[in-house]
């Protein structure tokens, strides 16, 4: 029987770093979710395998509830002895703009990916965690969901919803030995922050630098481990001092 971790949006950036960390440090079999960038997803797969870990690719769009349900139902039928003990809801997109210029499509797409996607994937694995009476769910939020960021009404709304849902779900499943926590990164070096002005970081971040995907992955690893067994319903900032 394999102990598995499903990481959504795992082909690049924070998702890739988390996948590698959970494989190397916790010895989990990694389910690498991606939507379309198969070459990048295969790079994550090869990186894990080259370090002695095991992983597989699982393709679906987190915002498509039917696709998520069908893919995961098939996975559970094909792997009846294996258990997904860790879920990291990492998939997300940005479509930044001032609200007066923001299209309804850009608002809905961001919310459907980050918030609805978290619901769709969590629902697909939660029944199995409840039956096994064990699980770790880590939702990737953002300081945008805590503070609100100009130009990110859609993203702030989505991540704020993720934070509220994290707290509610944690109450629902705590008695089943399932923890649900959120991680709220600030400015992290990744593809999503390639265009961030370094001067903006210096002005906003007390530590005067961006964080790294490795630092985020370390925090997620702790929350995914048995060492975090009495922590649930929490939102942990990893933002270099932005409060």
C-alpha cells in the first residue's frame, strides 16, 4: 500500500517544490496534477524519480467538477490499496486588473480555479480520508486573501473564500483525525511574480526580499506531517513580515 499526496498545479513553481519536498522528506508517492503543460509536469516527475521517489501524472482541470470527479473515481478504482493521505490545493491563476476594467470572465475564471477548484478536489478525496480516519489538507491561500490587494479583487475574493472554507472544513472533519490548514504566501519567486517590481518588494516586505518556493514547501511539509497533528483551521503567513 502506497501513502500518496495529491498536489494540484504541480508542474511548476510552488507546486513543483512541494511535490519534491513531500517525496524526498516524507517518502510519499506524489500525484502530480496539471491541466495542459505536460512537458513541465514530466520535469517534476523526472526530478522526483531522479531523487529516488515515486510519482505519477494526473491530468484534470480543477475548475471542472465532473472532470475532477471522474478522474479521481477512476484513480481510486485502479489503486484500491493505496491511500491519499495528503492533499495540497495549490492550483490557481491570476487575471489582475482594476475592478472598473475587470471583465466578468476574468473574475469568474479566477474564482472558479482557486475557490471552486479547492472544493472540487477536496470533495473528491474527502470521503476516502473520512473512511480511513486520517488526512492532511493544505490549501494555498495568499496574503491577498487576508489583506486585499488593489488590482486583485478577483484573486483576493477567491483566496479569502479559501481561507473561510478552510476554517469551516477544519471544524467538520477534526473528529476524523483530518486536519485542514491554509498557507498564505506573500511575494514568492516564481513564474507568477516574474514581473513584480523589485522596488515594490523592498517597500512592502520588511525582510526586503522575496521568499522562495523551497521556503513555502518546508512549511507545507510540516503541516503535512504527523508533527502537525494538533494544528487545524489555521492560516499561516509566509510573507517576510507583511501583516
